[in-house]
């Protein structure tokens, strides 16, 4: 039996919650379509007419996409990257020459200044030929040095680092530690003030781009002391600094070309001028950065859906079974319809969220999180269906298919590559909780003290009065709405009638709000432990958001005479499929095995079912479940390998 990991930090559940809550952006200064949706208010006016990019943005974006497409077709060999588990130096050099490292960086710092919309289109394009290259560019720009500096950096920091990030330097984001995943309250890496410097010590895990990076964003805990507020703080760190060792390059089931590793800091000196924002603001900076940074993953998921549709169409028309094309068999046809409709919806969600981010009129923290959650789950499902449609050829590697004379279709690689998106940048389970917290924010802001055991009786009484006023106004509005009027949303009737789906969204939004209120009334302070319930609430909201985006996109395409008839058909198909899923989720809100599952889990952890594990041989090798991350000098050879170095 492995020995328990030493030096674990001990943090109570309440302390962990306080750290996470302090990092949240509490105020809502701008409207939010998704927030309103969860509150039972279907604000179609916030997303329709569909926001559109400006002419200059389109021209700049399309010009770059043309260059990027030519580069991808001529220079990126996806099979080689998969085979060698590395992105060739010459590919990275070519991307630098194109300016792809600076897609989102302002031209005054040497970047291309693309909009969020075209940045995501670029990621979808490059990710379709090589998800590993897409991950390289995304990690560098969406969560690496450029984005937090753009939002929180000083002018001196921007002048010093952004030109490098735009043209020459790869950046990485270092938050996770061997024993710290989605619970940053236990962050162990420290940054001790020493004059006009900080001294960093600790170990970071799963550092995407960390093996090849030139610049790092590092989250470390500053101890509280005289003149120092302390807390989790963000720093820009030169990756080649003395005391930094890349101890290991990790290998994964997919994304075999990514440079992801374990990085140790031992007495690494960082100038105070490299601190991003004030002490203690690191986690808030990280979460705020992710508000739009999360859109990079659904961008590549939308691209994956397009590829799945192309392969499903070509293969199912070519392959015959029992005298007719495979696609004309209902069991296969249903899968193809799902892939086509869902690809349309994913692109609708992505484009809508991206354009809202560019316009900056709405708060899109929930929309971006929903896009990440929904995109990663649905793309994985589409890839799984493609493998099933391809049958044995779907399970066979592209290299093997090519060797025996058939088209080298990497369906199984796509499935492996997409699997990480359900974990990257917030696992599905964490995203459920994060979105749920934002979705119930209005309730907690007026009634939170009622269910907080730390609050006094007078505070609870005051909260009760506030809650009474809020709910007296809010609850009656959940009874009726335009979704019950047959003529509502009539502008969405053009051959295919999408107005019926918009009325459904409006009615279901109110139904969702009532269910959330009932859950809070029933469980009160225990609501946060009902993760199954909260997850289903969020999944319903995600489906309603995707339905809204699909309908609005279809109408935009119709008004612009861009495949409007076909877009209406796809939106209709998607909404009908989504409605089936929504009704199933509503049923599972109250009819489920959540309570029984908890009992079984206690039995599993208590050893009651170890007899069920008999009759196997565990091929796992011995070792600790979590590697020792005790601060100190490294005993490993430095595995850092800068591109072109």
C-alpha cells in the first residue's frame, strides 16, 4: 500500500469556500442574457437581432484566416505531430512569422488585433488540422501572459512583455499543483517578499506550454506580513530564470503534441514590477481572464463538429449496407442528424458569445462558461457517434488505415483529443458548480444570510425581510409570459416555424426558475451539497441558451440570404432534439438516485464492497497517488526545450 502524501495543506470546507467566494466578480454592472434566463426572464432583446462585427474587423479577420488556412494546408502535418508527439520547430516558427502568437494583441504592441470572433474562428481552423497546435496557441493567448496583462497589467508591463508575446515568446499559465486542482485555497507555492523582489518556491503540475515556454504566469501565495496584504498573487516570470526546473514532460491519451509538464521553483527571484495587480488579487485575475478565455475551447469543439459532419457525410454516402447507403438506415441517420444539428448550434453559441464579448455591452461570464461546458460535452458525444458510424474503421488508427490502402481518417484520435476538454479549464463537474453559483446569485444576495450558519439572529431577520420583498415581486412574474401566447415571436416564422421553440424557451425559463426556487426552499443551506440537482439545473439552462443562439443565428442567416432555409431546418432539428433532453433533465430533478448513490459511495469508501473487486489483477504499478511536492532544489535534469533553442 502506498504511503500517504506528506506536507498536505489542511483547509476546511468553509475556508475553501471563502477563498473561492472572495475571488468571484460579485457585481453585475451589465446585463446578462444567461443570468436572466436562469431567473425566469427570457430577454431575447439582449441577443436579437444578432450582434454583428464591423467591416474593418471582418476584413482584418478574413485576410488572416486566408493566410492561416494556406499555412495549415501546406505546413502542418497532423499525422507527424501525432506520431512524434511533438510540434515541429519549423511549424512554430511559421506561426510566429504569420503573427499567430499575437492574434488578440493590440497592433501597437506588434499584434494582429483580431476580434474575439475571428480569434475563435482561427482556433477552430487550426484546431481542425491539429488540436495540439490549437492548444498551443490557445494556452499562450487565452490564459497565458497576453490576456491577464491586457486586462490588469501596467503600461510598463505591456510595453515589456506584449511585443515579445506577439512575435517571439511562448507563454504558459501555472496554477494547478500536484495536490491542488479546483480548490485554490490549498495553493502551496509561495512568493516571499524580499526587498524589491519576491522569492518563489513550489511545484506546478499540468503546465500546458510549460515545457517550451519563454514567459510564465505563475500563481503563488504571498505570506501576510507588515506592509504586505498577502494572498494568492499573479506574477510574470521568465521561464529561463535560475531555480526553475521542468522536471518532467507529461504524456497523455490525446493531444500528444502538447508540451505539458511539471515545473519546480526553488528560490526563484522575481522583480516586484512583474507582479500583476495587487497582492491577493491573483485568483480574481485568473477567473476574470477565463471569462472570455474559456471561449477558446468551444471554438475548437465547434471545429471538431464540422469535421465530424464532413466525415460522417462522406463515409455514410459511400458505405452501403443491405442495398442502400449507410446514412439512409434510420439508426445511423439519427446520429448524422444529431451531428449536423449540434454542429450548427455549437457554432451559434460560439459566434453569439464571441460577438457579445467583442461588443462588451453584456456581462458574458455565464455565457462563456456555458459555451465551454456545452461545447466540450457535445463535441465529445459527436466524436463518439462518428466512431460508431465508422465502425471498426472508427476504432482503427489513421496510420493503420493508410498502411492497408484506405483513407487515413483519424476518428479515434479525434475522440482521444477531445476528451481533455471536459477537464481542461474547469471540469464539467466544476463548471456545473461555478455556473450554478452565478445562476443563484440573485437569491443568495437577498436570502444568503438566512442559510448562513455564521450569521446572527438579527442578520437573519434582516435577510428575511429583504427576501420577502424580493420574492413578493419576483415569484408572481413566473406564472405567465409571452411563451403562452400563440402569436409571440412571429418574426421567426419563415417556412419552418421557430417561434414555437422560442415560446418553449420562455416558458421553460420560468419553469427552471421555479424549480431552482423550490430546491432552495427545500434544502436551504444544504443546497450546495445537492450537486446532482444543481448540475441538471445548469444543463437545462445550457440547452435553453443553445436553442436561443441557434434560432437567432438562423434568423440572421435568413436576413442576410446566407443559407437561411437550411439554417432554419437545422435550428428546428436542434431545438426538437434539445427539448427531448430538457424534458428528461426536468424529470431527473426530482426522480433520481442521488440519495441512494450517496449511500453506495459511503459503502465503497468504507470497504463494504471490496469483495466485488475480487477476481482481477490490477496492472497499476506501485507509487503514491499524489507525487511529493515538498519545496526544495530539484533532483531532475531540466527538461525545458524552447522552440528553436
